[in-house]
C-alpha cells in the first residue's frame, strides 16, 4: 500500500533511473545509476522512508544488464497488476496527516467525515471484487471531483491511487434520522452536533461506521446503558467503549506502555484493560469482569462526534443478540428501529461487515481475542508454497474460516456462532465472496471431526466451484478431504503462527471438542506436529448430562464432577446445601425446572443423554457455580470469566491433584482431590476469591506436571498452548511463567485467538502440510 510511490520518490531524489512494478510475487524495482547511490536507495527503502503500512518481508538484489538510453524513473502499471492479496488490505484507522487536515479550517476537507489517504481509511470492507480499483469498490457510486482526481493521479501526492479518495463536494455524506428513518439533519456539522446532543441526553444512536453500525450510548449514564441492554436483548455480555484520547481512558483503566502502543496502531482494536477502582463508568457496562474494553476513535466521523463534548461512549456492535452485524441503511432501520432512538447514516456502502477486533495481553505480549477489522485479510505466511488451494471450514463457535493459496494462510474475519441461522447463511456467503475475491480454487477441504458441526456438514457438501468464469467449463476434479481433531487444530494454529512444523508438547484446554474416541475432549496434552498427533495425557473423564445444555447450565458439570469425585458414596442428601445454593443464585435462568438435580443425577446413573468428557471449561463453570458466581453461561465463558474476576493477588496456595499412569493409556489428570479441597474450603467459609485463586493455581501446576511428564518421555522441550481456557489471563500468565522457569520454550497464539476463532488456521496448516508432504496421501476417506 503506497509502496510504489515511496520507491518512486526515493529513486527520483537520488537521480536514479529505472522502473517499479507489482506482480504476483511482489514488487520489482529496476535501478540504473552509481553503485553508491543504489546502496543509498536500498538503505533508505529499508529505513523509515517506506510508508507506514508497507512491510518488507524479504529483499533480494541481483545485477541485470544495462538498458541504454534510460532517462527517468517510472511506475509501470501492468494489466495483470498484482493479486487481490497484495492489493486488498485491512481497514485502517485515520492517520495523523488526515486528522490534522480534517481539523484545519483552510483545508478543503475541513470537517469531512470520509477523509482518507494511501495510509489510512477503509479497504477490505468496501471491496466488491478485484482488481482493487475505484470501479470495484463501493465508492464507485461517487465520481471524483477535479481536486480529488488531481491528487489521485499525482505520484508525489499522499493520495496517489488512494481508491476511496473523496471530499465534501464529490464524496459520501452523512445525515441524521429519527428511529423511523425520517430525516432530522442533513448538513454535516448540524447532524453531528444533534447526534452528540442526543447521546449526552441519554439517547441511543445507531452510528454507521467502517465495518458496520454501532449502537452508541453515554457510558457514564447507567440508566441509558441499561435501556440499551434491555432493547438489545443483551443482558450480561460486557460492552466495549470508545473515546478520543488515551488520557481519557486512563481515568477509568490501567494503561501499560504496550497498551498505549496498541491503541495508537493503525489497526486500532478494542483493548482489554484492568479496571481502575471507583471508575465513573456506568456499572452495567461491564459487570462480572475485571476489565474494560476500550478503543480509540478510528473513523474520521468518530473524531468529529467526540469534538462535541462527549467523554466516553458505549460502542457496541449493531446487531440484535448474536445475529450478524448490520451494515445496510434500510435493514438498520428495520431491525434496530426498536433499539435506537436515532440513526446517524451515511451513503458509503459497506460491502463486507467487519467487527471491531479485540486485543488483550498475555505474558506482556498483545494477543488477539477477536480478529476482524484492521487485521483481516492480512495473511499468515508459510515457508513453502502449497501446491493446491485449500479451504478450512473452522469450528462452529466463534467461527472463522481459512484459505490456503501458495504460501499464504488467509483467515476470514470473526464470523460468529453458526447455530444462529442468519450467521450460518452469512458464513456460506462469506466463503463464496472471499473465494472469488482471492481467486482461490480449493481442491482440498479441511474440517473438524465433530459430525454434528454445521461447518463439518457444509464442508462435506463442498463441490469445488471454479473461481473464474473461464475455468467454469473445465471438469471439476475430485475434492480431497482432511478431518482434523479439534485440539490438534488448536495446537497447529500455534505452530502455523510461529512458522514451525513441530513436534511439540501441545497443551490444549477448552470447553468442547470432539475426540477420536467419540468422547468430548477439553483438557489435552498432545505430542503434536503439523503431520500427526498422539494423545499423551488428558483430564480424567467425568460424565456430562444433557448435551448442549451442559455448556450453559453449571449444575450439569457440577453433578458430573461430584459423582466422579465421590463415586458410590455420592448422595444428593449430602450435598443438598451446596446444590440448593447453586440453584438459588439470583438469575433469570430460562428453564428452571430442568435444573432439578434429581433428574440430572438419574440421567447420569442410567447414562441417558450423557457423554464422557475431559472438558476443563466445564470444571471452571462448576467451580464458579459452587462459589455462588452464577449458574448459567448467558454468553460463552461467562462463569469462567466471573471466576477469574475474583482472583486475589498474592495467594500462592493450591489444591492436591493426581496424575494417574496406566500402561498403554494416556496419562490421566484426576481432580478428585481438588474438588474435595474446594468443597472443604467452602464449608469452612473461606473467601471465594481465595478459593478461585487456589483453583487457578492448581490447574497451572497440573498442566506443568503434565508437560514435564511429556518431556520426560519425548525429550521435547517446546510447549505450545492453545484453546479457549487460555483466554484466562491469570491461568495463562502463571502457566507460562512456570513452564519457562522449568526451562521450557513456550509458544502461544498472538495473531489468531486461542479460542475457536483460531481453529481454521490450524486446520489449514495441517492440510497444507499434508498436501506438501505427500499429495497422494490426501485422499477421500
Ligand atoms: Zn490518511
Ligand atoms: Zn472531491
């Protein structure tokens, strides 16, 4: 992005002749001139002179014959200009230059809400097809005025070939409507001033942004925030907030140097920060967690709004419950008319809906929890080219999917939970759109082992449509399939990010993943590479009753664990005090009658609708419930997050556990003693925060013990950790520290989430390795 103009400027300033062009392999520069000047060129290219968004991955220099009579340096524009991948980049937050122009009264884009340049602005969200050119983006509806066109065509200008370039006289506009769509204000400054007035008055305004609508409300006004929760049917999940300066965020949360750096990055994600005591943020913004999610303004429109005296806004995704994001004006009015009191609209169409990305910190490194705006479609690179294109379907929760093309792993943005019918349709549409956009023609399809996954069922019907019209007549070759075990995919996602093949000791902990033995796995120690894996150890199986309900209703894993722990001695009467406590936690659980412990226990005893599981996520649910923190996961990992939120610093105690070795069987982690210890502590009325911390510490020690046992057997010294449980900061930081202290090299996810959002990358990397190693082994099985 903006790379060729930068090359041009450096070459010209050094008096060098030649040319620069893009092709599928990257950028080629041909130079003629003094050797010393050419050395200077190379040095300057690799220094700060390159545009902020360009990254040189590698640079190869070769001698070529002299071209006689060459007099100048030119940018050569070819027909087969690059690939979509080198052209279509992520949506980028407004840059400093544009921001200062927008606030400069003498600039012709003063107060223009869609100001952008080569270094900033929308990309991925507005691309319809390739090549990335004005007619193929949603800006095609606007003809450039002479002033904009002059900048667009001037190679020395910051807006040279900036496809979305526009100004107030030629580009998109904003306006404000009431909830029925009746226009209130059409003039930019008036619409923004009125929007700010509404927000400061406690109203809810739907604001169209870069990748979707946001629902905005004053984050300091608890009544208003509660009203948004009621209307949006989002009772519990924390809301993200936006403001315009780091200083404002500092009033409410603890910001490290690293966090500050992430806030100011062009990706501009939501960053999770420790809450400050007595922060003035409305309590209902983020109850039950110990962090606030903040982002800085990233669209020019946001800055104009905050200039009107707004301090901090809740800016939550414009959708209802878990449905897809809304990005079309008519649909916004239709669906959100009952939520928003007004709509701040604009007429730059959003072609791809992209959520805000979320970053938190693990072992002092930024780690993505949700990968979307700003990061997608930036690929992850492999060492080798893959001979066949690959499609990896991902998991059903927090779905992303992934394509392999040449040496690139291209992950989609966060799609959502496929169980929602609309999300599922969005998933299928997105696969088709991105497949065409990146000209991928997968002949190999990778998907999860879970037979009931919708992603699995979709992948099984994959018929390999050709990407381009001209290949449509060719026979479609047989599609090869690769089924990938869930936790293996988790570990493979770490290997792919770190560009290694393994083997490593893989520790994968989460809520649910289908195992090769038909059980539900969730606390696994694997000896894994991109080629194969072996199950070295796991949490001893306990029973879960009630299939899908078991991941929501904490009483189910709790009863399963109690029965496992106390065996034949287990009687409801002995634990009546505990179960009653769990059941009577004030919560508007949708179906209280099915939480009848007697009924669930009968299910467990007769093995009706039960599964064996090694899920660690469910153990966290059960412990949270025992401590009275809730009995229902209204959103994924609500109870584990509540358990993490009450951690007490300085508690170093832990509970007992056992590692059980049986010949020819994987090592078993048995938590009976842990559960007994927790129950004793609760009987003794030990503070919940201490119990929670002791429990977290226990899991870290147990996983370390498992890794040490694996090292003893395999002599491997690298541990890769992944899975949703490692979104827990206390556990993960502690485990990493302990592993390092024992001399392990530790790898973890940074570029893709540790939760199921990273599964597609792992599937893709495993499939790519299989194709590269031995294409004939990848067969329909
Ligand atoms: Zn800019
Ligand atoms: Zn213009």
